[in-house]
C-alpha cells in the first residue's frame, strides 16, 4: 500500500503482522497498535506532546536498575498493575484477594522461626501479627510459606536505603502444621511512592498525592494452592481511600489494636504497649497457571 493516509495507516501497520507465527503475540500486538493509534487520533497528539512522551519514557527507563523499577511504579500509579492483577486472579469463594506486588519485592528474604522477629532492632511501634492459613474448604493449610516485607517508620524499604547491609524488614516464615503463624515486627506507616523520578513528576502534574496507606506485604504459598500476593492494610489510615496505586480492598484492611497489657506483651516477647493484628489467609486449590513473582532485579536482567 503506497497511498498511506490518516484513515488507512492503522490497517496497514496491523497488516504487517501477517507473517507473525505466534498467534497470541499477533493478537496482543494488533490490539496494541490499534489502541495506540486510536489514542493518538482521539487526543490529536501534537509533535511536541509526542516528543514529551518519548522523553518521559526514556527517563523512566533510565531510572530503572536492579533495585529500582520505575516502569512497575508507572504501571502501578496508572492502575494497570491492579487491572492485570484483577484479570488474572478472579478467585471468589472466600479466597484471600490479591493486590499489587509493588516495586520493592526482593527474592531471598531471611527465614525466621514461627514467632520470630522481622524488625530485628528497627525502631517503631512494637507489633505482633498472628493468624492462620486456611483452604477455601475451611481446613488448615499446614506448612504454608509466608514471604513478607515492609518499609521502616520513615517509609523506606531496605533497597531504597544505601547502607542497610542486607535484607532488612523482610522475612520468610513457615506456618505450623495447623496453618498457624505469628511474628513480631514494627507497625507499618504510610509512605510516598518514589517522587524523585519521572513518575513522581507525572503524579504531581496530575494533581495527585504519592501516598500509600500503611501496609505489610505478603506472598503466601503452599503446594497445591494458588499463590496469594497481597497486603494487609492498617484500619484507620488516612490514605485508604486514595492509595496512589489503587491497591486497597476492604477484605485486606485489618485492625491493628493497641494493647497496653504488660502481661500480654511479655507473652509475645514485646514491650508494652504494643499493637496486635490477626488475619486468616484463605488459599484456593490451584486450578490453573501459578503466578510467577518477579522482582525489580528480574526486570533489569536482560
Ligand atoms: Fe509497600
């Protein structure tokens, strides 16, 4: 086709997929081309705006390395991560809901014993978290593995702080034969997503705040069950309604109760007063493809 026009250009580009052998790749690319072209037509993108977009995407890529994933952050703040998550994890049946993985997951967190300390000396409000891992039929899931991570009281994850000397505020814990788990940590606090890069600039330009409500991250796995990638949010947090990455679900909001009892604190190995939270993770028997959990480092590996 030599007479390419505004009207027929999209079809011409899609037609060049004719020799593509992978049908799924072909489907995705054809749709991507049609949607990007439709977007350009709808907003009548100027050349200056197009170049701004190129500069933005370039800066986003330049901000990425093994510890920082600006593209995951971009996907998160545009709601794309949550949409992909929703489409891929239509669980129902009382199973624990997923939420966004976020850009700060790191493989290889240290294992702690059931009841152990994830905070290991970090300042913060002493907190005791306990609960069970159950199947959707109500039976305990013995030996489920909980992979957990959180920010410190200033809102930073270890990978954002230069001299933490290894994995901090991260732990793996194996639930007991009855699916029970418990651990000590510090109460999570609300924090801003990184604002010193292009995603921070675009949030500001959209008139949005960068805050995430306080949460603990969990990946719960057990043989024969769907992996759950989720958070537990702190009830009462002022940002629950406006999470910068749209990750909050009512079923994941948990009361972190203040407990002033010296005796109760002693029992769990914490000073009083402390916060306590409990949750039952409910896993669905695995039916389909398991979620492959990736980290910023995985994305930087080419
Ligand atoms: Fe987080």
